[in-house]
């Protein structure tokens, strides 16, 4: 699932809150912000993490 799909799902869940589950809005907004921060971190670090993973796999082989 890509970031756009995930954001759409989160937006959909937030819309459901407006339709009858207002108590779920704050935790869902918090979750959305955490997911956005993690996606930004992954975008910034994907090459480094991939190379570290490959190094780890080579050492284990």
C-alpha cells in the first residue's frame, strides 16, 4: 500500500468519525500524523536502510 492509499484510508476513517464516532477522531488524527512522519523518514532513509539490510544479510550468509 502506498502513501496515497494510506492517506485516503485515514481520511476515510476520519470522515466516519464525523458520522457518529467523534471519540475516535483524536486517536486517528494522532495515528495519521505518526504515519506521515514515518513515511517521510522512510523517504529520507530508504537507501541507507536498504544497504544496512543487505550488509546484514551478507554477514548472515
